[in-house]
């Protein structure tokens, strides 16, 4: 029997497939279906700084207008009795999952500012999260802001979170850093237990009839996995923290490649949305089959065996074959 176990953020997982943040992990029935289909861990949809701050502003406005108005009236209620804040609903969902699933549950925080929202990490930990994912979805558009300042924003948030929690923390990054490898190393030195490579930026589009900017959500395509595989292969032997691959992993071949490159786990989202949670079971069967056919005894044995440090020509992961590649084009 092939051993599919892996370790991620210090958690022992029964296999390397993790359900990434998505509406599926935000729904208790779908999360159960994922567990039944063999998924090893799930990451909750993010608790967004933007939503919490918006809600707080609305609440303050509401309480303020009530206070100015008829607060002596019998019907006066500053806040409806059954009102649940964004945070409370999130904590409820987390606790429900923890009591009904036996796999690890990773909570996710998303934000960019240093205005205190990060402190919610402590409540997520107290509600039973096995680890935290910090997703800094930041578009650095200010020409006055240097790359270093942008990077420091990530480090500051990580440090603030580390002060609040003593469970593993992983950071979901975009690929848009001047030096991805250096950034990952800095995060490691500042206490990150892992990184998730890479987040996808959803690109706004211009509607040519209305000339309005329209937000566009398109699911990933399998080609996108190559960027992730390359970077994981490049940094695997240079850092010690856990590596998760996310973005474009739709079939067993790309999952195998990510593991060979050195990923500890592969996150799945679009493929599960498109094919349903049960598809995880099929991917696991195919993964077992691939390992058997290729005479690997375990996922542990294959992990990183085709990382940059292990291949005969390490330069192939960088640029040396660039000219050959462009010359190979045939019209
Ligand atoms: C509908 C939808 C909702 C998502 N919500 C979140 C989220 O709340 N937080 C987060 O970090 N990523 C979120 N993601 C990103 C996914 O977790 C994943 O990283 C990304 O889709 C790339 O993986 P994939 O190619 O397997 O879809 C979402 C993606 C989709 C499609």
C-alpha cells in the first residue's frame, strides 16, 4: 500500500490534497462531502478586513442615529437581538466544522492595513482553528511606494499575527514580488510556518459598451499551474518552511508535478467547484496509481525529487534554455 501521508505546517495529513478557500469550504454539507471524498484538510473562505470594517462603520452609524432619535421609545433596540456580526458568523461556522469533521481546519484572514483587524486571529485560534492562513491581497499601485515598503507590510502583519497566536501560520502570496525567493525567506525568518504559492489576482475588465470597469471572476486554467511548479522547484531546497501549491491544479498530472517539485500539499479549488467534492476521491485513486506505476513507495519519497536542487541541469528552471525555447517556435 502506498503511503500518501505528508506533513504541512507541522500538521500530519493523510494525503497531500487540501481544499482551498472557496464557497465549498464555507458550506458545512460541502465540507462534509469533501471529507468523505478523502480531502486531507480544508481552508475556510477568508474573513475579510474590508467586510469587518464596513460592518463596524454601519453599526456605528446605526447606533449613532438611534441615539440621536427615539431611544426612549419602547421599540428602541440599538442592535437587533438575533444580529450576528461577520466575525461571530465566521466563528460559528469554524466551530461547527471542528465539531463535525476530523480533518484539520485552517482559518483564513484577508486584509492589508495595520488597523488591528489582524487581532481577530486570536479568536479564530480560540475557536479551534488548527492553523491560520494570512492572505494579503494587495495591489501596489502607488508609485511613491518602494518594493521594500510593500514587503514590509507583509512582514508587519505577520509579526502582529504571530504576537496573537501560537498555532501555525501560513501566508498566501501573489507571484508579483521582485524576488519571490527572498520574500519567502524573509517570511520564514519572521515566523511563517509556510507559504501558499500563488494567489490569483482577479483582473477587472473594461466593458466596451458602457465603458465601465466590470469585475470578472474566471476560474483558473491548468496552464497556470506551471508558474507555481517552477517556483516551488526553485525554492524547495533553499527554505525549510512548508510549501503549498495553489492555482491551476485540475488533474493528477499537475498534482504529481507539484509534489515532485517539492510541494508539501496541493490546494484544490476550481476543479472541485467544477466537478464537485467527490472528484477528490478520483484524484486520490489516480495519485496512488501514478506512484505505484512509477515505483514510489510514498509521497514523502517523491516530494522534491525533481526540485531544482535534484535535477541534473538546475539551470533549466531558470533561464538557460530561453533562447532554445523561442527558437523552437514554428509558424
Ligand atoms: C469563488 C471563489 C472564492 C474564493 N475565495 C477565496 C477566499 O475567500 N480566500 C482566499 O484566500 N482565496 C479564495 N479563492 C482562491 C482559491 O482559494 C484558490 O487559491 C484559487 O482559486 C486558485 O486555485 P484553483 O486554480 O484551484 O482555483 C477563491 C476562489 C474562488 C474561485
